[in-house]
C-alpha cells in the first residue's frame, strides 16, 4: 500500500510540474541555508573529549588584588592563573593528576643540523598531560617524575612530527634540536588535533594544536617565553623571565583529573585552604577571592567558543526555513484544493478520510525528501564556498554524519508538518460537492 | 478608479474572510518576512559600517615577516637593525623597521597608560603599545598632525635593563581620553609601578590609527614608544609601493637568510590579509544574512504571486460575472491589487510586533543594538511594493476572463 501511495505521490507531483518545482526549490533553499548555519554551529559546538567531560576540570583563580576587575566583566574570573599558583598547587598535591601548562614554540632541527629549521608551537606541561587527555603512545611513554620535578631536556612528539622529521618509526631515545638545545625524544603519541582546542582557548578555539611537549619544569631553567596571552593587573616591574615567574601575571592554564565527587570536594577544600594561606602573604587581596572548577563543557561555554554570531545565524536561518514552509503550505493548499474533484471521486468510490489524509501526507513527505536532498547539495555547496573564502574553516565548515542525516530528516519532518493542514483540508471536503457536473 | 476603492473594500474583505486559510498564510509569511528582513538588513549595515571604518593605515602598502633567532650568540638588536637597514635599501621599499606588534593583526600588547605618577586617582587608558625605533611611524605609514616624530636620539635599547623612554607619540583618541581638549603636546604619561614610574613626554600626535584588535574598545588608542628590545623573536614591518609589495615579500626570506642564516623566517603576511582575517566573522555574518534576505524576498514574492494566481482561478465565475455586469478591465485589476495591498498591510501590522519582538530578543541574548526605525519602514514599503508587483500579473491575467462565463451553467 505504501508503494502504491508513493507511486501516486510521484504521479501527482509530476502532474503539476511548475508548482512542485516551486515547492521543492523553496524547501531546498530553506534547508540549504539552515543546514549551512547549523553545521557551522554544530561543528563549533563540539566537545572533543565528551567521554571524560565530568572528570576533567579547568581551574580558575580570582587573584586580582583590588576591587576593580581589570578588563573582565563583573564576577567573571580570569581565564589563566599565575606561575606561582600553578607550581604551588602541584607541589602541595604530588599524587593528584594535574596538568599546568602554557604554549610556546621552538625552531626544530635534526641532530645533525642538516635540515632546514622550521618553527613549531610546543606546549610546556606536566607528565600527566597525556593520560589526562587520553593521548595514546605509539612508542615510548611520558617523562619521569624526576623530569617533572627537576627539569630535563626531554620531549614527547606527535606521530605527524615523527614522520616529518624522521620519516616515521620508533625514534625514542633519538635527539633533536629545539632552538639551540638538544632534546631526547622519550615518547611518540598518536597525532591528536582536537577541534576546538578546549584545553587552551585563549588565542582562539581553532588554533593549530601543538605537536611537541616538554616539561613545565624547564620554564625557569631555560627561560622559555610564552606564545600565548599574558594578563597583568598589578603594576609590577617585570624585567626578565624570573620576575615573571614570581609575579601576579596570569599566563598559565591548569587542568585536573578528578574522577569522583569526593575527589572534587577534597580538591575544592584544599583550594579554600590554599587561598587563606596566600592571603596571609598579602595575595588574593579581595573579599570575594576564590577558585572555580569547570568541566570541559562548562569551560567551552564559559569561553563562548560557539560565539553569538553563530547562534544568531542559526536562529535567523530557521526563521527563514519557517517562511519557506509557510510558503509551501500555501502552495500545497492551492494544489490540493485544485485536485479536490479527483479526491471527491475517490471518496465516493470508498476511500476513507484517513486514506486520503495519508496519501496526501506521503506526497508531502516525498516532496520534503526531494527538497531535502537538493537542500543537502546546496548546503554542501555553501560550506565548500565558505571553506574557500575563509581561513581556518576546514573543520568547522564540513558536515559530519549527524549533519548529513539531519538534512533530509529535518526536511521531511518540517514539510510533513507543513502538509498537515492542507492534507486535512482536502480530506474533509464533501465528495458530493465535486461530483456535480461543473 | 480610485473612488471605487472604498466601496470595493467591503466585498474584498468578505471574499478574504471566505478564504481564511490561504489569506492567513500569506499574512504570516509577510509578517515573518518583515521581521527577518528588517533585523537582518540592520545587522548587515552595522557590520558593513564596522568593516568600512577608516583604519588610518596604508593597508595595501604594508606586510610583516617574523624572524626567529635560536642561536644565542647572535646579538638580535644588531641583527635586526642591519636587517631593517638592508631592507630599506631595496628599490620599492618606502620604510622598514622591527616592531613588537602589527596593527590589524589580532595579536599584540596592551598596557595601562595613565596621566599621573601615582596610580591612586589617575586616569588610566588601556592602550595598544607599539615599540620600535625612529622608523616606526614611517613604516606604518603614519605622520604626526601635531608636534614631531620620534628621532634617533629618543630611542632606548633594552638589553637586560628595562627603562621607559623620555618621549612618546600618541594617537588623538588616547590624547583625548587622558587630556580631553587640552593640547597633548608637552603633557606627561606614566606606566608601570608608581614608585619607579618616570614621566614620558608626549612630543607628537597621530590623527588616527587603528590597533591590533579591530573589535575592541581600545582599537583607536595607541602609543608609540621608542624602544628597541632584545628578544629572540622579531617582527619586521615593511612598507613598500603597492606594485612592488608582492615581489619584495616573496624574496624577503632569501634576503634575510642571506644576512644571517641561523634563524627561521616565517611566512610574510600582508596587512590586507590581516585585515581580512580580522573581519572574517563579520564578513561571514554579512554574506549569509544577505543571501537569506535576497532568497527570502524572492520566495515571498513568488508565494504572493502563486496565491494570487490561485485566487484568480478560483474566482473565474465571479470575475466573469462582474465583467458581464459592466466592470472594466481596470476595475478588475484594481480589485486584486487592493486585495493584495490590504493583505500586505495586515501582514505588516502583525509583522511589526514580531519585528520588535525579535529585535529585543536579539538585544537581550546577543547584545545586538536597538533596531533603527528606518530599516523597518524601508522594509515595510519594500514589502508593499513587492506584493503589488507580484499581484499585478495575475490581476492582468484575470482581465482576460471572458464575460461570457456568466452565461454558462454552473
């Protein structure tokens, strides 16, 4: 019976080619534009580590020591913390899985210094970084506890860099130059390019992901500067790197793995105690000094990764889709009522109201399906043009499976919804009205 | 013909009432269209206005390139001075120098600059800070409109000891924020901790120059400090004649490596590209909204035309009968045009509530600005015009319906 309805639907659409074409185009335009905006929104609104969302927490500290809030909106905590706070907290909690970090970069050369040096960003962090963010090692492992404590010229690289420098293979214990210093490779990880780069959103959520990792403990020893943001509220004299390490400048990110509720509460208690201790030293000089822990999704929301523009575009696009659908309802109404005589004959021959209703809904569904497919093509064309026109849109302006399925599904659902009223109108017409000789 | 319109409204209205379904649909469509198009065109014009602001920079003449030293034996200050000198000699180059940040690039340094040595009670302006030698202003294509440019004697070198220069040049916006209408030349500014802050005299004012962050409030407030720093990473900013820019940028890596090979030279970036990148999200918004507006108007126009054709066909008998009773072709046309205008007016009335509702939602959720009435009125007029145009052809077609229909049975 369904196939029969489908055949009738097809015949009916072909009978009124112009009207059908108009409806399909209207739906396709609506779907095309909505899916383009929705894809941008959906891909940006991505949580790359959703499975560990409730175990990973980003730490913020309200260290700004005067009542004004520098350049943050009222109540909002700064996004980064000071070097002294990061190292203090790690030192006080040696058994916890903590990853303080910041972004820097080096000129990379092979050991023989025969390769052309290239610049690459790098991340200084603790040995726990890789287990925190589930980065598997292809060869080797993270560096030792001693390296974390005292500093060591060791580096973990991604497989992509491994291939670029060596052509692949197990190259642990080989050495490379980072700037002018020889580093030993202790581990090679599977390449991971999370989009957005949630653990450090400071310079933009879709910035290039670092492929070199070295111990944070090298920062005071090698005086490695930051390639990220540095925010200072206090008028301090910062003449060199050591001054910066002891200052109130906020330039580090800090992540903790807290597997259970108890662990989180224990850590929060520790932080409260830490802040009161620091207040005695004259720091955290404000009444509402405090700490905040956000899980990954909360952190992404806090940083407004999706962005207002994206949400506005989705809203306006779906309103546009609504107009296309209202348009379609009008055209469907016109078309169905024009074919009312034929419906009258069918009803007189025994078709029930329900059957007429279903038949018309299937026709509407078919319309939605065709319009949805065409809309999918239009959306992909739109996304293709966006990728070409704008920088850094390669990940965000590409449909994933969810979006590919969403397009025809939304089209069919929306069109069917639109078709309810016209289908109802046509199935309630009295057969007798149309059987009279016209 | 116009005297007949008031008397026509009665029958038109009752005809519409008999056709509630399709009339309501068009009214809803028009209402939504008004809401979307008014708000969208408003946002578009705001974004375009933002993108078209004068940058105060000769954007097509400037590019920058990063130089990164990894060899500690190289004296970076000597090297970049040599680099800049050599680049200034290249034919086509107007000026070049090492600098800490590039305007319109999206990244840079900002400091609090204040008008008193003490921090208590001082007026503080958050400012973009440009540090370079005496060629800084010319490399950025800037001229002072008051006072003088920086010169060689003003320049301070930071080799380990950080100390503020005695003079600086500021943009007018910064001067006005700190000193109001007073002449900024000869005033003093301060930065850093109060116990060690030395006065910096303003010797020149640049009329207008945008800084690194185009969407920020501080974009017009910038200060030029004659400082050359000993960092291992430098940005060289080069200003060249527009026609020569691309080829100079292409050769720059070779030129610089030729002067010192123990370093990494980054990809040169033109200021034009930086500007484009900075405004990327505004261009995206503008382009998508423009497509939506255009397609929406098109679809609504088609919708109105479609429903009008439908109406005409449904009322063949009525039209034929009226013609038989003496209505002229003009009467028929004006009947349908009036009907279409009435629908449009009701749609607009309903739509204006929706429009301001949408705008206040956008304002609350996304801090867009308050919709200016011009856009609403302009869109309303546009909708009426379009609905009249869309209804015209079906109305014309209606006039061809033969009066003879009236005499046929049923």
